[in-house]
């Protein structure tokens, strides 16, 4: 076990955790009730009084808050601290619409820093390690979020941000970088550039990749780990709750531990909104237990996952969730079937010859929806005869059909035909006009 006074919170006893959660939560509830009219009004509408909430189990009596509520209260409707206490603003990347702006007090920044620090400990990093932080700096939480936590742990941070890929490779090569943080899709792109520059990641001191901000499959993990000779860890987070470091994997890479002494998770059925038991899939909902700038109670993340009941062999007592592979915003419905891009990704990466660069194009013709999966293929692995191409196309067809239950069109592309992204990859292009 790594010893660090903050890291030990990961091993808190269940009883102590429950007590701590309630202490923090009851104070937060008082705080928002008296400082954010929106919460008071919603509670009154639902007929819930402060004194009805007597323990964590009463949380389910409270109303949910959604992305739409965050947009409707833009710009400062949910701020719970006086302006002079707010030290920073961030905004969600707006993958799905206009930005959502969140406010942080100094205490909030410290909580965030602490959870990132605990994530980095779980990845086996220590003072002496060198982190190249290739998440974008700015309104997006990835850059600054990782940055402060890494400095707090005593790492050397290179705040390179996203983009300028050749320079990224030079820094990785020349400064003895041992860890890199970015989106998994951008890392796969860096791997390509490194190959062109004749830099072999396997020969560098780089040992850890810290990947999040978008769903990525186990297949993608294998591509990255084998291609770069590193351990690829998941870090999860969202602007609304703080940023990266709401949860992180440990050395077992078998689920993302949630820092539940700060962020209280629930899984609810997205249709009935009733909590579901541990082990069952549903929508992830978070309550911030001790944030002050913009606390959120029962925030619906639209991320789909499940909580594990079993303890992790690493000994951490904080609970794990299944690595997020489904985000309801990305889901598309084809001929009545719900499809997630990650399902297509796992199918593609299970077929030898396909590269981790793909896009899903949705079109509508004569009222019928069509899906075309475009994937780049590795010319070194696949011969270029028509027969070999057809065989590959067939294998991909079959894989996708067994995974999602419908047949889609498959187009094989030469390398470098799909646009590369420096942040979150755009997997679905929806050209349907309703
Ligand atoms: P948005 O992308 O909604 O504009 P953010 O930049 O705050 O806003 O990103 C948060 C979202 O990114 C999460 O709700 C989740 O959908 C996705 N995400 C973050 N980390 C991960 C991860 N490790 N695995 C899968 N998805 C992730
Ligand atoms: Zn663990």
C-alpha cells in the first residue's frame, strides 16, 4: 500500500465512511437550502422539508438535478457561495450543447486536488515521476484538474496541453516522462506520430497512461498497452462534480474506484428514476458531499454503469463502478435498437487488421435509417487483394452483427482518413434530417 496521509482515505472503514458522508452531506444540504433558492423551491414543490432528511437513505426523497436545470439556471443561478469566495470557473466541453458553467471555492479546488492526488497514487506514481499533461488547459477541467493534483503529490508536471503532436513526442522522448494524461483517442494518435518520427514508446521511460474524458473499451486498452508498453488507467470525472478524479482505477484495472467520501454515487433506473441495487446497470447520479461553490444534489450524469458489490483485491474500501462505456448522449437508435459507439469499437478491435480509428455515419433515405461504419485498416496486416479485403469486411460485418444485432454497412479506409482529435473524439456523425 502506498503511504500518503490523503491516500489512506481510500481504505476508510465502511462505518467511518458512512458517518463521514452523513456529516458532510447534512451540512451541504443546509448550505444549499439557505443559499440557493432553486433547491429550496424544488424541495418545496416536492413537499420535502429539511427535517425529513435524517440519514443518507433519505437522499432518495430529494429531487434530481439535470443538465437542463444547469442550463436553465445559467449563468450563476446555482452558485452557493458569495462571489468573493469563488476562485475559479470552469465549463463543460459542451459535447452536447451550450456550456455548463461551474464555480469553485478554494476548498473545492483543494478537494479536487486531493482526489486527483489519490488517483495518481493508485496509478503507482510518486514524487520523482514526470507527468506530461496533454489534456487541454482552459475552461475544460482536464488540464488544470490533473495539474494541481500532480503538483500536490510532488510530480514534475509538463503542462503541454493538447495539440502540436510532434512537440508532444519530443518532450516525451527528451525529458524522461514517466506518465502521460490525455484522452485515449489522442494517445492513439500520438502513437501514430511517434511511429512516423521513429520514436519507440516502448524504449522510453514512459510507464503510465492516464486516460479519460471519453468512453474507451478494453480493446482500446490492449491497443494502447501493447503499442506503447505502458499501463493504461482509467480516470473518470465531469465538470459538474469537479473534473477528472471523481473516480480512478487501481493497479487491478478492474473497475473505477469512486472517491465516495466526497462524491456520493447512486445508480437509478433511467426510466423510473428509482435507485437500483448494487450490481445492476443504470444511470449514475452524484451528490457532492462537501463542495461549496456549486454543490449538486442528485445530479443525473447520463453515464450508464453499475456499482460493484465485491471489495477490490487492492484493499481499497471505496466502491468501484464498471468503467463507463455508455454515455446516453452518444446513444443512437437504429431500427429500434439502442446502439453505443463503444459496442462498435469493441467489435472492430476484435478483428485483426482494423485500426482504432473509426467513425459511425448515420443517414436517412426514404424514411429508413442507415449506418455506415468507416474504419481504417492496417496495410501491414492485411494483404491488398480484393479477396482479402472482402474477407476482412465480412469478419467486421459479422462481429458488429453479433454485438448489436443489426447489419450495418462497413467501409474500409486507408490509414489517416478519419479526422484525428486532440480532445474528445467525435465517433458519430449524424446526417439524418428529421
Ligand atoms: P461534456 O463532455 O459533457 O461536455 P465534460 O468535459 O465535463 O463534459 O466531460 C464529462 C463526461 O465525459 C462524463 O460525463 C462522461 O460522459 C465522459 N467521461 C469522463 N471520463 C470518462 C471515462 N474515464 N470514461 C468514459 N467516459 C468518461
Ligand atoms: Zn482496487
